[in-house]
């Protein structure tokens, strides 16, 4: 890829940032109506969701938005109707929030929400489905097998090789994930993952740089934000090192060759588009140390917004503050038929006349 093409991509992102800032400069916070921030929830990622949602809620309140926190663990889900939210910011992570279930409820209630729709959310949270879609589009992702208690471990290793990664098919935040270096470690790794999900995946372990790339927008207009290189202690980016360790280093800029970084961003954009994602997301990538081939790992459709989270970090590198990012995502909340909060209000008024 030529330097001119790389410059063009950088110019496109700069133009998009300028447009966002102009939109936000003209935004009247009260025009967003009453906003529900969904946080906490029922998944294994509840604690991280509370951190994300609390940060998002505070940013909205500080910006003058009429925002209210809503935790499905503490309030009956049907009480969403009683709150009469004009739109919803989804800060739930994992199942029952990021998997299409909450999106489906909000679709039925006619409440515009942030992020991907029902289908894209359901597909993206399932690592096997995600891989199948990516592979059908010729996108690179590590070799894998779905495994169970009586899997032939020797045959698995012959097919995928060692080391390999064992993880639940539908969990995030590295929960239930193990790196396996020897065949004797496989049964315990499987049991750990199976505690989180009945479907367990064994995946080829790519040795190299761990990267992540946030995406904002939808379809052809989607934009890839700057890449972040993750350098975790002992190359172990587990739950603790992801959210609580100050020893994990995040490099943005990454120091990669600009043409290679652009190649990875284009791969990530394609991975986001073929899943039908919208609003925002974040793809995790491994860059093979020997071949310099990037491999897609997974797509997150409800990214973390904690103090250690990567999307606000990349947005800051691109020129957007935490609050600006939150407001832009909220402004673009909608239903899968394209209906926005303003349109919903107009329909309600027409029905009352």
C-alpha cells in the first residue's frame, strides 16, 4: 500500500473527527430526551459493566443529558417501559446484554438503542459463528475446533498444534480462557471453559503482537480508529491484566509500519461490516511474528468504557474525548429499521391525535 493511500485513510479519519465535533457543537443535550444507561446485568462480566456504565452515566450527566442508570439485576426488566426512556445506551457486557437479547427487547418496545442490532449482536458474541462468517468472506482467523469432554486430545493437537487457546464460545473479558502448552493441560482447560459455557473452542495460538482496533459507524461509512498494541506481563492478557493491572502497557501509536497498520485497519473494517455491526465495536487481532499476517480473534459489539478500556484510548488518540465519544454513540442510537428517537416521538404524537 502506498504512502498516499495511508495518508488518504488518515485524512478520512481526520475529516470524520471534524464532522463529529461539529455535530456535537450544535447538540442540545435536552434533545436527546430521557436516556437510560443499561449497566451491570446478569452476565459474568457484570463488574466490568458496572464500571463502564458508571463512567458513561457520569459523562452524560456532566454534559447536561437527562440520564438514568438501569441495572436489570435490581429492577424488573419490564420497568424499562415505566421509565419512558427516549433512547438507551447499552453498557452491558456479555450474555443478556451484548448477545441480542436486550436488543430484541428494545426493538419490541420501540426504544432506540446504541450499538449493533439483534442479528449482529447474536452473531458477534458467538465465536464459532463469527469465525464461520469471516472465513466465508476470506478473512484470516486462527484455526479452531469445537471441543468436548471426550475429544481426542492427541488428534486435536495434531490438527491445531501447540500452544493453543481454550475458551468459552460466548464469554468475553478473557473469562474462562487458558493457554495450553502441553497435552496434559487440556482436560483442566476444557473444564474451566465449560464452567462458563456449554460450547468450548480450542484455537490455534498465534505468536506475535496482540492488537486491538475500535470501529465506529456503519457500513461503508464506518471508520477504524487507531490501533493499540497490548503488552501484558508475561504476554498474558487475562482478566486481571486487562482491567486491574498497571503493568500492562498500551502503545498507541503502535510503532508498526504505517502501511501494515492500514492493512490491519482495513481487515478489521471488513470484519465489522460482514457481521452487519453498527454504532461501534472493537476487533481483537494477533499479528504473526514470523509472517506479519494479521489474524482476527473476535468482535466486541459493546466495548468496555472503564479507565483501562481501549476504545476511549483510541478515540483520544484520534482527537475525541471520552465524553465526545459517548455523546456521538448515543446520538446515533436507533432501531434496526433505521428509526431514531425523534421518529419514535413523532409516531407517538400522531397516535395521540
